[in-house]
C-alpha cells in the first residue's frame, strides 16, 4: 500500500478491517513502530473527526503528527501547469509538495471539490499532484471524489455490529440539506460496500443519481420508504446532483427519514457533521438505532490500520 486514496481489493479491505478491530482492542499494540517518523496532516478544508482521529492514530503508533491548515496558514497554491503566476497564487504545488515530501515520511491530505469543474474533481487533481511531487506515501483525508478513511470506518462498524452469517441489506439514502454538498462520502461508501459484495440499495430523488462508476451493481430506488423497509443498515447522507453538476434539482416529497419506516433491528449511520432535524431527526440520532457515535470512534482505528500498513512498508524498505 504505497498510497491510501481509494478502495483497492476486497482482500485488502478485509485485512484493514480486521487490523482496525485489533487496534481497537489494543490501541498501543504497535506503539513503537512509528518512532522517529513524521506525518504531515495537510488541510485545505475544515475538519473535526478526520483531523483528531488521524492525530490519535499516529500517536498510538509512536509517530509525530504535525497539522498544517494550508488554506489559512500557508501560501495560496497554484495547481495548474505552465501558468504565469501573476495573480493571487504565491506558491506552486511543485515546490510546496516537494518541500513537504522532504519534511515528512507520510503526507495526509484533505481537499474538497469546487463543484464547478466536474472533470477536475473526478480526476482528484489535488491529491494526485501531492503524490506526484512529494514522492512519499499519501493518505486521503477526503478528496474531491472519495473519503476512503470514512468508508473503512463505516465498513468496520458494520462488521462489528452484524453478527449473522448472511450479508446485511444496506441502504444509502439521500437526505435534505441547505446547500450543495460533495459526492465523496456517498461515492466512497458505495464503492466500498459493493467492493465488499454487500447488498446495496441507493435511494435518492430524481436528479440526484451518483456517478455510475461508483454505483454500478447497486439497486436504485426512488421511493425511500420502500427502499428502507427491510434494511439492516441505513446510511443517511446528502449530496448534490452529479449529472447537473453541483446543483440542487427541485425535490418532491419529504425525504427526512422516519423511525416508523424502519424495522425494529435496523441501524442508522451518518458520517457527521449532521444537521439535526434536517438530515436526521433527533429521535433517530439519539435512539438505540444509531451507530453514529460508533462510526466516529472507529475513525481512529481505521486510520491506525492504514498507517500501520504504510509504516510497515517504510520500515521494510529501510531495512533492505
């Protein structure tokens, strides 16, 4: 695992899930592994769980973690090739990433999409330029199109709570919001759920279909109540239109999930932050169906499992 930016294979995912569960039981099992190594957490956008959980994960492995809010504390970065830098961008990604690659052993990058240039967002340009010019392992803390650490924690949470031999029925449900949100979380969740061969249904209003690259193999249902009726897990998340990129087509009907739509044993998931009583009602967030606190806790151990794999490879390379 040179970089961690997306779902790779089912076997890799299963290995990471089991490793994360092991670290959850024994967080300091490898507390000396990362000694004398540094990870740079580079944020171009805000964060709460991603920032703190990754810092804790690095600390649990003995690493030094340095957080840099490049959007507020650094020079404005230019990502285009061959431009004359005579406007508001003071530093090119070529120099910035190269310098950070010399300062750190691992980089972890958070960079949201702009939701106006579909081609650029799909290409995950920012993440890939950090990979290209830093020349060290890169972990995605959420990119334009994916949020793999969140999805790993989500799959870990399902594994931890599903005690039956059969595959669970999982539903990814669109929810209302006040503004246009990115596709990274639902894209990534669908990619991981389908990659793990789970039974996945996606329910959303007309006009909110996701990129088929991520949803191919999922059932699509436009009636939310019908979709969730027999679901074991319902992952609630808002996203903007993909085909009418970044826009908010008019929605008919009430898409706020109700408890009476769900069977007794169903579990509710959300990545946070959540707008209460807009995306999810208090009764579901605060009730015994909610896995939301568990998902947030598991962010630590998902990150720890990923860092463990990358550090192990660094150490193995240094030994050769």
